[in-house]
């Protein structure tokens, strides 16, 4: 047996040296990556955090900075400084710091930002291409946001923008175009719990084909709904900025219609959070709803400004004939008319108006309900005890609706599920005193005892007391009517639409452009998880990239050092080879 102790010892030393060098390289690289990761997170900018050198607590007040992409101007030298400067702690001694770091992307940030602002200013002055996906349809379905989308399209036409519309509809009067914009009608299914609503998943891919052929600058989709999920997938697949506008307060509806299901409200919020995480910007219709979104951890939220057509809804349209023939039954032409306009559904809580009629039965007060819905038959049975004091007027449109607003005296809105309440704005523009529930988006419109009256939600007695004070005090009623009209005149659709396209759309495009600059390799590494914020996604992407690079570097260095140590051991064995020692044979005695 040949014994080579020196050669074995040399190999052990070489392997140990290799492992030590590889471990040192790995620790060095990981330590460097921590600094590089922080620089990358704040270099691209995000609404969730502040730059390293400017760490501060952000204000909770809503601002455009929360929806726009911020570009950090922190110089690379700040990150490499020791703990004596700016509080940035360096975890490695100077002799172990690498000579170069991957922070070159921070150089020239000012130039990139100036170019971005130039592109944005040019985009604001040029027509935009918008793909609008709305569910349910704003053309044949009676809903609060129908006027918003119709006025939006009216003024986008005036601004010279190009809009293609896709919406589910199964009625014969479904339009093929609106204001010169083409309308793609999608097939859908009626929602079992609310048959008035037609929903669509775009199973035939008609909306996808429209978006592919149109190649818009941005996709705007209404939420919540099935079409919003399809739009999110199209926006990600086609790499197009996505804006979601939230119009129906799903947790309140779900709790009202499916309250027997455990945790239905929490599940609804989880669905909203998942869905809106795909959006580059979420638009809500009131500051109150925005605060709820912020409390639920939904980011990149802004308020879509309200508006009203003050010429269409105007006190000058008041008509005694409309009041006598449409709003009241025979014999009640001189009554004080309480008006409600909207869907006749469970969540509107119209049953609590019977308390008002009971308390004011000696004051010649009648109630007019304008609209239709799944709860209409139940309401007719509920109000049957009041006889001809309650009239169901059906669905009114156009000039008849404007005259109905102006011919009434007081507008009542007991619902606590309104995200804004367009009918309240229309009533104020028509010169009506408004009594509403202090919930949802109504407090953002009605200022208590200034342009209307607010009552606690789900409190029929308090609501009745507010209506009674207006009926019995004509001076208070006239003062609230005058102030409501003045406030409504300051809300214009043209300014709201201009702010939508020049501020909200541009903010979404900026954010999408910043994320779009990621390399193809980074996008493959990044897991598209919808439940986390943009900063967390960027952190995951960078950590996986660094981990992959570190593992490759570790194994490569280990392999090469092992090969070099083997060559060195062969070379040294030529000079230090010793002859093998063979013991002499043992001589037996005897």
C-alpha cells in the first residue's frame, strides 16, 4: 500500500482555501446586495416608501404624489458613506468594499425625469386613445354613474380624444355608437341576485380583439365586476396602463344580499384588494370611499371629481302640470312632495320613509318614487297602507326627469351604500333641499345645515326629524335650496373630464412607464403576485435576481478554485514527491 501523507495534506489545504475564498465572496456579494437592493427600491420610485436619504413619514392627506411615480434623486455616494454621514450604516470595512456597485442607474436621473416631463406635456396636448370597458352598460341600464360616463364621453369628444367602448348589453335599443365613438356590445349573463344587472367575462374575446386592434394609450374599466377581471388580464398581457374606477360599494351590497354567508364583508374587501392591485391607478367617487380603501391597504387611489349639468337640471324647469300628473295622485297637487330618484332595491333602505309619512300625516306630505328595480313589488306592498300619498312614477328620462326634479320640494336619500350619489347632485342643481344619510359619499356633497340636512344612517326617527324640520320651517327650506343651487353651479363636467385625462390618466401612464423599463430578464424573475404592492414586487424581483447571481458565482468560483488547486497539487507533487516506503519482510525465528 502506497502512503502519500504530504499529498493528502496538500489537497485538504487546497479545498479549505477554496471554500474559504468562495464563502468570503458569497458574504461580500450578499452584503453588497443589501445596499444595492435599497438603492434599487427607491431609485425607480414608488408611492409606498421614501428615498433613503429623505426618510420621513408621509402625510395621510390625499395628493397627486400618492398616485404619481416619484423619482429618487439620492446620489450613489450617499449609500456608500459610513454611519457618520446621513445616518446610513456601512456594514463592511473599506478594504472589503467592492470597487464598483450596480448603482449606475441612479446617474442621470434628472435628465430622465426632464425627458419624462417633456413627454407628459406633449401627451397632454395631443389626443389620447382610450379603451373604455363599462359594466353594466351606461346607455340602457338605469344607474347613478350613467350620466358620469356619458358626460365624460361628451367632453372627450370635444377635446379630440379617440375612445372605443365595450359594454355588455342584451336590449334591442343597445347603441352601436355614442357621440361618434364606436360601441362594442358584449354578451353576458344576468346576475341571479340582481337580475337588472348584466355581467360579462368576455368569454368570446370580443373586448380583447377591440383592444388589440385599437392599441390604446390606456384602458379604463369600471369596477367591481367580471369585466374588470378580464380587463386586468388584457392590460397585463398587452402591456397597457390600466385605470379602474370604483362605482358600487361591494361590501355593503354583499352584506345586504348575502349576509348569511360568514365573513362575506371581509371576503368582499379581499376581492377588491386583489382586483385593484392590478391597476396603475384606482379612481373612487368620494373622499370617504378613498379613506376606506386606504384603511384596507389599497394603494394608488385618487378621487374622480364630481360634476353636474346645471342647464339640464335647473329650477327653471319646474312645472305644476308635472307635479300634478306625474309626482302626485289626484287631490294632492298642493302637497309638499318628497322625491326619491334611483333604483328601487333593498340596499336603498326606502322602507324607513314610512316613519316620515307617519310623523307628517297631518302636514299634507306625499312621496314620489322615481325609478325601478327588483324591490319595487315589495315596496308597493309596504307603502300600500298610505294609499294615494305614495306614488310610483316609474323610470323617467330627459326633460321629464329634469322637470320632475324641479317640481318637487324636498329630496330624500336614506341609502347608506352610495359611493357618491349623483341623484343628490342633480337634486341640488334643480334647487331642492336634500335630506340624506350621513354615510358613504353623501357627506362629501351635503354639508349639514348649509346646503342640506344629514341624519345618522339606519335611524328612521332621526331621518324623519330632519325632514319634519324642513317641512315646517319654510325659511330654512328656502335657505338650503338657494345654497344647494350655488354649490352645484361650481361643479362642472368639463373641468372634471379635463382633470381626469390630464392628471389621472397621465399619472397611471407614468407609473406604468416606470415599471415597463424593467428588463425582460427581470420580468421573467418577477412573480406577478396581485396581492402585494409594487415595492414588494420589486423587492422580490431583485432578491431573486441577486440570489440567482450569487449561487452561480458561488458554484463557479468553487469549481474553478477546485480545478486550480488540483493543478497546483499535481505541480507541487513533482518537486516534493517522496518514495513510498515498503517495510522489510518479517523473519520468523526458529
